[in-house]
C-alpha cells in the first residue's frame, strides 16, 4: 500500500503498538504518509523498530509511552500530540490483554485486567481523543480493535470475548453519538492472526483451526493494518458504526 499514500499528513495515535498487530499498523500507516504516535506501556519497545520505518518514510513513527487506563496519563499524552501537531486525525484502540481460561477456572484478577485494558482503557482513549476531534472542522476517525470471538464466541475465551463484545457495542453507540461532530467510529474484528502469541500455540491445535479458514491461512498483522488504513482514510468518509471482519472467511 506504500505507493497509495492515502494517509498523507494525517496524525494518528495507535495504542498497544510495541509489537504484533500494533507495530504492523504503525508501520503501514507511516508507509502511507501518516505521522504515527505509537503507544505502549513498556518503555523502549517502539525504539526497537521505528528507526528503520522512519528512514524509509514518507511518514514517521514517534514513540509515546503511557497507560491507556490512566485518565491522567492519557490526557497528558493526547495534549502532547495536540501541542506538537495541532490536531489528531485518527485513533486506533488496539491495546489489549488476553487470558484464556475455561469456565470454573476463571481468575478474578485476570478478568479485571482484561476489562481494565480492553474496555475501560478503550473508552478512556475514545472519550479523550474525541474531545480534541470535536473541535476540528474535519472531525476524525476512530477504529476499535474487536475480535471475531466477540461475534461468534470461543471455548476458553468467555471473559476475553465479553470484553471484545463490549468493544463492538461501544463502537455502535459512539458512532451514533459522535456522527454530528463529524467523527466516524468503526471496529475491525480480526480472526486468527500470525503473531508471536499465535506462533507459540500447539501445532496440532493450530492446524485444526486453520482448517476452518476458507482462505487456508492465518491473517498476517499487515492484513489487519490495511483494513484499518481504509477506515482511517477519506476513502471511508461515509462509513461509521460498522464492524469489519478480517478473518479470511472463517467457519466456526
């Protein structure tokens, strides 16, 4: 998508961008001309790879470390972007945590962590960034990263799917509320994606799950990133409140 530059000069904040899908998003957005603020809660993770992206251009990736579930930290980070660039055109709520536990074995601590980051953190970011966007004539675009588990469920993922179901619901409600301010809100629901976590799965179980994907392969992080490019760009200027499945046509 590098030759398209369909995000040229847009200012975009991506949460959870230290690695995996978030890193791919920040990279692809920069390749399409955006100034990308790559957030992570772990200092140093973005510097491990952003220099090479910035050398290639045409956009750039800037590290920004803060906890999305902290209202104070999130506000300070958003105001930093506003000071440096004058606006925020896009937000991708990508940061998330996942613990897979069967019913009867669900840890209260893990449940609280997932809701704190996946739901409360995402709402926190949406609320703070939308305040900035609402003062911009051009508005903005917010993309929430959900999951196919929110739409279809999955064994051992009751809590995780519940948090991503909340992301789907908040997307639809926010889209209705923010449309009058020219702010679009959509969600991407990835299927099985070839990340480090997925590669650590047992090979026999992974192959059986891939067999349920009509396209015959896992999604690559770049597949998710490219779908986000559409949602963040002017190409989707009349699209809001939608949940886009990026799952290679999975049968469950």
